[in-house]
C-alpha cells in the first residue's frame, strides 16, 4: 500500500470520527424532533393551520427548494397561506413522511448539542372534492433544528429531488405509511399506534390516522390503554418484592381487608401471587354482582378467573403498607426509571388533551374521555407508544427484578387454555422449543390495545387503537412483524 493511499485512509478515518452518529428511535431527542415534525406537517401543513406552522419555524428560517429558490420565513409563510391554503376549488394537499427514511443526527460543540440534522423522504398527495386522494410527488429533505429559548425551532430546510410519483415505493402495505393509512380507513380504525421491538430495543414508533375528526394524530398521541394498566401495577409490586420490601406469598390481610369479605375466612388466602395470576376467586368487578358487593366465587389459588377487583385489592394493600398512592409508587419505581414522562394513572393539569386519541364505537360515535382523579390499578392508564414500548423492553429484560423473581414472573402459574397460561402480571403463550411470549391486552369502550414481547428473541409489538373493534387488525400486524412466532401466537389465540 502506497504512502498516499495510507494517508488518504488515515484522513478518511479522522474525518469520519467527526461525523455525528445517527441516534436511535428510543432516544428522547429523536422523539422530540419527531414530535416537532408532526406539529409542522401533520398538525400544521396538512390542515392549513397557519398558527401551528408559524410557531415551529425560526424567525431566521432559510428554506431552499430545488424548484423554487430560496425563501425566508416571511416568503415561506406567504406562499403557504396564499398558495397551498388557498388552492382553487376544493383541492387539499397532504404530506406523508416515509418512516423508514428518517435519520436524526445531533451536532456537538464542547460536548453539548447545539443543532440537530433531520434527513428523510416524504410523499405529497392531492385531493379534489370527493374524488379519491392521489399521490402526486416525492422529495428528499434535510432540516436543521436549533434551540431558541429552550425550544427546538426549524432554522434551515432543504427540499430537493422533487419528482412526480405515480405509485408508492415498492413495499408491503405495512411498510408503506400511505398504504397503511388506506388499510386502516378500510378497516374503520380512526387511530393506530404501532411500536416495533427488535434486538431488545424499541426500534419503530408510528402513529396513524386522526385523534379526533379532522385532527391528525401526532407522534406522541395519548391512548387510554385500559387493562394494559395491570402489567404496570404488577411491576410496581414485583419491584418492591425484588427490593425486599414486599412478599409475594404473604397474606394481604396484614395490610388490607375489604369490608365485603371480612367475615369470609378465605380472605386470608389472598396473596400478591394469587392476584397477579388472576386466581383470587373474585369476579372481574363487584358491580357485576346483583348486590354490587365483592365476593368469592371459588377458593383463592385453585383456578383462573380474570379480575380487575384483585388488582384494586392489591393497590389498597400497597398504599396502606407504604403510605403512598399507587401513582406515586409507580412514578418512583417505573415511570422515572424508564423515562415514561407521558404516562399517568390520574388525569391532571399536566395532561395535554389535544394529544389524546378520542375513543369511538364501531358506528363512529365518540365516547367521553375517562378522567380519573384517583388511580385505578386495573384500568384507564394513559400513555404513549414510546412510553409503553420502553416499559415492555424493561419487562422482557427483567430490569429491576432479581433473576429468581423474573423466573417466577415468566413461570406458568395457571392454565387458561391449550398452550396459554398466566404468569405474574402477564399472559404466557407457549410457542414450543423453549420459546414463549409475554403479553397483555386492553379493552374498554373506545379502546383495544395489545402488547407482546418475546424475551428470548428480543422482539415485540405494541398495537394501540381507539375503536371498539380495533382488535380486528391485530393478527395481520402480529404475523407481519413477528413472523413464525406471530403465526403461533395467532393460532393459540384463535383456539377456543
């Protein structure tokens, strides 16, 4: 090798050390920039929300367009307001990000991030009146975001390689955002949140549709995930057990006894294990009984029966023992360690209702939003795909649990049906050859959600919907993203 070539290689290696690395989709900065992109386009551009677009742009904006020259902020906003937003007739335009193309690169100076480069591809659609929407263009873009008064603003934007596009890129329906939007409309799904876990990391986060009629769903959409609340409560208890502050097989009557069952000696058999594996003997909810009171329908620990009452019983015992509300315990043990800043048991003043996916019936009727003032251990958690994805990754890794307790959590505590069991806080699907899936679903009025992880292969999927029959899209998504394991999960679920 000549000295010249050696010198060039050394120079290239030195140069490459200064190139900012692309950050992962799980990085908080990635989520911030994606949220800004959503505000700019999904909430702003696509709906001609002039105020929203103006608020995302820096006053020092420079916009470079390969067909239309250079614009400052004033020209850009004038073109937006008086051009696209005043198109003749009933024309409407929509920009769609090609999710797989997205790259986020932080720029450093003195070990501090001073700017972020966002690279990607996007498609543009046109719709006239009641005619079907059609794809009319494709382009690449590079955006530079900088901090102004602690808020990220779009400072430079380059839009190039514009050309007509008659057909979407060659991808499956699930890999192409536009095709996904069409598929979801055909299935009557107003909003879909999708999280894909690979190699023990949350690799993809996508949100499709609208959070309410006419309002595109942002990247950080809030969902009511119904019974996906239970795994979070379960992990609160399991982490307490790992810390030696709680015992899995201790009778809960030491801390709490419900007045409805105080005279029934079977209450002494209630333990954290029987509750997390749904073997309490309780009904799902006491209001389902004719007298509206809690009762035992069989001896605790003898068989399976799903029960929200059991988790509420556990909440009251934990709160009595530790002198803290469940939402406070969860914040300390789960939300803060896993950076779940958008997850709450309780609806409070910090909730941004404009980001909440309103729930719908199959007929398109909206339901009132549940706004709990006290924590329910079994229901009505509000969260995002990003937050709950982080949580499920922590679960599959056994973070915060001793190895022995992780084994107990994933142990088949009670049989539900062929190849399906309940462990501690999670359903277990036996996929054969030592492989298994941990999962849990959530179903209430206007919400159908599911989360599945495969601890041995490091894969998983989260599917959040905001409609009564959202479950009908589960199988195709699970099979597509989880492959053979997904097919086995679907087979088990379809057994009676």
